[in-house]
């Protein structure tokens, strides 16, 4: 793929990297000081990760827990804020530990500056972590 130019292209490229289970390449899409926030994080789960290294540590083992197969629905909305998009999407796959189906809907607010993610607010469903084997990124 050519170098992503717009925030939407960068985001789509990032989704493909997640499907390819190429977490190191996905982390390279982040600015050194990028912030990943989970506003609906349940108790005991991180609500804010500061810096590329923290994001990488959190995501490092993601494919060992969730085997993503596809993002069948992705809608990207441009905003009036430069470099900021709002994404509505659905991810489908399986939970590795239990081999059970996984499906999650998300809304993300993502800001990109100079071709790197500087802010990512991930509004995922906190009820999903109650599923057996849903220990995303090994936090539990």
C-alpha cells in the first residue's frame, strides 16, 4: 500500500494491519506522544494510555486473545476539526481462549497529525469483557 495520506486512509490501513495481526506495524501508525482513551472502560481496565510505548504494550498480545476476521461495517465521518474523523464500525472474529464468536461495535474519534495518530478515543462496549475469554490484550 502507498503511504496513507488522509486520516481515513490511515485508519483503513490500520484496520488491515489488525486483520493481518501485524501489531508492530499498527503501533508504528502512532505518534510518540499519542493518547489512546477508553471512556467506557470498566473498573480494572485502563481508561487512558499515554505514549506510543504504552499503546504498543497494551496491544502487543491482542492477537493471542482476539482473532479478528473482518470489519464488515466501517463508516468514516469527516469532522470540522482538522485531522479528526469519527468512525462507526463492527469487528467480527473469535475469542482465541474459548474459540467462541466475537463481535463488537465501536465508535472511535481519531485525530491524525503529520500522518500519525495523536488521539484515539475508543467507545467500545464494556459489557463484552464479561464474556469468557474476552481478556483483551491480557489485562485480566
